[in-house]
C-alpha cells in the first residue's frame, strides 16, 4: 500500500512517482554492489561503493545535477571520499561493468513487463527479434590536456546496442573506448551472445561473411541489408513477389561461401520508386528466414522497422537528454551512456505500465517529450517532500507486486495531457537571395518594410 504522503503527487504528477519507483527497483544498492563484484576484473570498492557511484551518476545523466562535481557537492556529507576519488573511479570504470549494468536492467524491466502482460506485438512470431546498431558517442568538451591542442571533435567511444522490440528494451550493449573503432570490431563479442531462435536485424555495415555464418551456425536467423563488398553467387532467376508503397519487391536465391562452407540465403530486392538520399535505386536484403515463415514483402517490412532503434538513440540523446558532454575520459563517458540506456529501459517500463492501464493505441499517441519534461520539472521538489527512505519499499517488491503497483499508478495518469502535437505538411523553404552577403539584419525593419 502506498503511504498517504504520496497522495498529492499521485493526484497531480503520477508519472513522476512511477519514474522514481522504477529507478528505486532498478538501482538496489546490494544488487548493484554484487554485480560489480561479479563483473569487475581490476577495479575494487572500499570506501566508495559502486552503488553510491551509480546513484551519483544517475542524477547527472538525468540532469537532476548539472555536473559530476555538482552532484558530489550535494552528497559530500554522506560520501566518505574526495571528489578526486570519484573522478578516478569514473576514469577507470571497466566497460564490462557498464555493459553488465544495461543487461541487468533489461532483465529486471523485462520481468515486470511480462508480469504486466504488456508486451508489444511480435514482429515475426516464433522468433526473438534482436535489432542491433552502432552509436558513436557525441563529442565531449576538451577538458583533458591532450585535447586542448586540437580543433578536432574528441570522440569518447563507440557502442553497439541490441534492442528487443517486443518488450521495448535495450537488452545488451557492447562498448569500446576507441572513438574511431569500426563497429565490425565488436562483432566477435556479439556472436558470443547469440542464441538459437534469434532473428537479428541490422544495416549493411554488419553484413560480413563471418557475422552471417556465425549467426547461422548458432541457429539464429538474420535480415541484413547486403553490403556491396559481400562476395556472393546468384542462383536462378529473379522473380517479382509483389509491391509496397515504396517500390517493387523481387526475390532470388543467393549462395555465400566462407572457409569452405556454403550458406544458401534469400536475396530480397526492393526496387524503389524514388532513390534514397544516397542515390540507391535498389535495396538488397539477405536473409535465411524460410519463405514459409516470412514472405519477401514481410522481409522488406522487417528491415524497414530497423529504424526503431534509431528512435531509441534519439530518445536517449534528445528527449531524455541523457548524454552529458562533460565526461572527456572515454570509460567515464561509456559508463554515463550505459546509465542513459538504463534510463531508457526505465522509460520503457513506464510506457508498458501505461499500455496495461490505457491500451497500446492510447500510449502510442502520447509524447515522450511531454512525459520526460513533467518528470524533470517535478522530480526535485518531490524528492524534498518525499526523501529517499520513503521509497525503500519499492526496491523490495517482487516483479508481480511492482507490476501491480505501477498499473495502479498508471490508471491515475491522464493521457490527454501528453498527447502528441501533429504538425502539418512541411512547406518548401523560400529562397534566401536577399541579404545573402549581410552578416545580420534588423527583424523590425524587415517587418516595417512589409507594412509599407
């Protein structure tokens, strides 16, 4: 039962209460410290616990505090270390620990979503769809001495994120502190995580012989856009298989070879009515999904849904504003990015709770921007009125009880308050020949000239 002190916030801003309850269940100190002990290879924890560092950095990532130093000052009376010790811990944070944090959050969030019965419709029944894409972290400020001598943008690292659309969570992340690293350099680690029955969807940069054969050998299926450098042999004639709103669909048998092994696949081609921005008139997709499980048109539709993961990256960086650019040390930046992915998984749980209470179509019309804005505006004041000890009960709830509590809170949310604003069709940009060479103009004088 939720304490009476929560009632005003439940009536006015139930989303904020849901957000805090979700974070409380994800960031249980004992479990975080155990995760660190089981994962870290070189780092250790003495005075400064991993759970304390996660709590501090979460406030930075979610913009509750403006910077690491600001967050430290607010906690200086409870942290038994100096601010330099915090920076040193962040600077040496092992990427494996950051990746384990994301995987742990996906497991916890997924179990609550299942308890809510709020999974989204499967993209292809019978398969566990995994969408993978890479993300180069945004350039940081030049706070390190080695960065002050260059005009180039300093990149703190590269990440591959794996997204499961049925539960709407990022299940895994693969990290490297090398900002110039090619995404393909991490594919060996990705193959170690592949399970039989998976369906992997990715762009052409992931279409390599080793990755395709590795997926097939693990018993997984794939839908990948064909890379121009992929060696292949076509078999038989290309046949038309239907039409979509963007073009004509064709299918042809294709054969791949790698290390004296042969892999027969289907080559699905979409002949576009209008070329892409890069000038491509056709898109070729390689898949080993049987025709009985997915038609050629269905394969094209699956590939087009790949952009869902791009929306998740946009939500992390723009809507949730969870990628601070002040962390110049690569491992610290990767840790912050991982926490941002955890925050996005928490947001996915909020949406699942809303789906359970109001239906999928209603939640699809709700704006993530409006919801995140309300939580950000209310959070500080709510935590003053309801200090952390009052939230401890949510951390102890099992998945079924937490699902029940979140569904009850979601019923208090008024979806109409967060409905998306639909804009009209874009108008063509007018020519800008006038004042082309001027450095600035007076807006008022331009308005006055129109009145004459």
